C-alpha cells in the first residue's frame, strides 16, 4: 500500500503543480507529500522532480513515469464514478444540438418525454444547421445527418436516412424526367445549403455539382419550392415521403439513390459516459423510428411548408 500512496502523491503534485495543492487535495501535510515523493524516488533510484522555491518541473524519468502511472488513477476514479452512477439518477444540465427541422420535428418531442421521466434535469436544446463543435461549445450530444467525417467523437446510429430527388407533377408536365445524372444539367435545380447532390454510382459515393436560380438554407422552404414546381430538389425522406405517397411529388433517379446517410447521435469520447448522456441516447435509439413513422402517418404533425399549414 505504501507504493500506491507514494505514486498517488507524485501524480497529484504533477497534476496540480505544487506540493501544497497536492497536500490540500489529499488532506495531508506538505511535508508528508514531500516525504512520500522522496521515498518513491529512493525506491526507483532516480530523481522524478526538479524542485525550486517557485515551481516544480519533471525530469525525463519523471515525465516517463507520470505518463505510465496517471492512467491508473484515472481508471480508479472512473471505476468509483461508475459505481456512484449506478446509485444516482441523471441530473445537471443536458445540452443538445441538432439540425433545425429534424430536431424540431423528431428530436425535441423525445427529449421532452425524457425530461418528463427525469424532471431534475435542466435541458437546453439548440437547433442550427451549422455543425457545432461539441467540446469547444460545451454540448453533451449532437444529432448529425449523413455521412460522418472522421472524428474523435463516438457515434450511435439513430435511424436510416434516404435522399430523394423530387419534382412536382406540374414540373414534370413541362420537363422530361431525368434518367442519368448528366441530364441534371438541363434541369432547374433548387439548392439548399450546399451546391452538390449526393448519389451512389456502382457502389461509390458521388457528389454532383448542380446549378439553379433558387437557393435557401431552409429545408421547409426548399420543400415548398419543389411542391410549387420551381424545380428539382434533393431532400431527405422525412421531408418528402408524405408527398410521394400523395402523388404531389415524384421521385426520379432512384437507381442512383445514396442510402448510407443515417442520422447519428454523437458525443465526446470519455472513458466513463455520464448517465444523462447514456440514457438519453438509449431513449432516442429506442423511440426515434416510432416518432418518424407517426409523423409520416400524420403529415400535419410538426413542420408544414410555408403556405401549406
């Protein structure tokens, strides 16, 4: 046990920067911490710290020893926190961000249900089509769409997501339906927040640049423009499926439909996942499919394109 006490004293001195701070954290005297570190150095037969009146600095041996040992105590703390969490309900502030329309229509009602289960939580939801930096901006969870970029974040798939190229029946009365990606160049394309559309060509992801005289960073506005015959649009299933079923919109280029564009819950990578994050993600995974199906069965639920409420 003496060795562990010595290692812990050394780690806390390095982590907190002074012997006095380590002593306060360990609830012992400065001299006791100094004695433990000295005993560890004698035991290892090497100096671990350079000591001055103002600061401490690691020797090369000290840096190497700290790198190998501090993970052990991190693991101990994580184990204690995990046991503690088994006995606690989630609490504190839960910050979530999501793409605007998907978040408003599908995520927010489920988060509201979750807070009904855990009313001691403080919930903050932020809807934006900008990709938020979770760690830098202090968010616990983000709901992201499409193909994820390589990231240090952990991702759990919530549901599948399909992209459709659609036009109204009126539009196709005046324009031939495209059967190849090259034919898009002769069509009026309605642009969202990006200037390319995503397709699958013989199993490979293909980005196709499109052009048009209409652009908006709003999914409902894009849907409304397509319904009014202003051009072709590429929109995800949760926007268009009710209108495909009613015949108001017609899907084209289905042979090139890119299907590997799921909806994900992403969160920072920690050894120990907090209960509020773990339970909310489980709640979303378990219920998002039913929520989406409910909205498809009742198109009036949630958003309506402008002028169609």
